[in-house]
C-alpha cells in the first residue's frame, strides 16, 4: 500500500493551475503583451524594454515556456520567442470556463 496521497483534481485542473502560475507575476504578463505586440522577439529586445538583468528576463521566459504559453525558435546563436497561439487559446477557454462556472451568489463570509 502506497503512502502517496491521491488528490481529487483532474489533469485539466492541473494544466489550468500551471497556466495561472505562469501568469502570476506582472513581469510575465508584461512579457506576453510585449511579445504579442511584436509578433515575437529575442531576449535582447525584451531586456531593452524592461529594467532588469537578462538572467531575470530569461527566468521569466523559462516559466512561460514551461507552462506552454510561449515557444522559442532557435536561430543560432539566439532564440526567438513568440506566443504559442494554440496553448494560449486553450488557456483562454479554460479560464473562461473556470470563471464562468463560479457561482455568483452572496459570499458565505458576508
């Protein structure tokens, strides 16, 4: 018998949480908006736009990429980043469904 707890959440809920975590930092939200306005760009372009070190920008890009919200195309020696439109649409639909299904009743805490 395993001592590993069994959580009652689904794979979809886990994916929604991964998207939410990626969006939980204002710099990442800004990066997504910047990428959308540029139709993709290199790390250096983002570093020029943000007052932070390249290593910090790269870490934020890694979080967004790990969540699947952006993708990178290697053009040695650089990587061009853009929004992963398929996953972005999936996240949009998942968030709309999630927020649309929360009851709009008075809070139990009132």
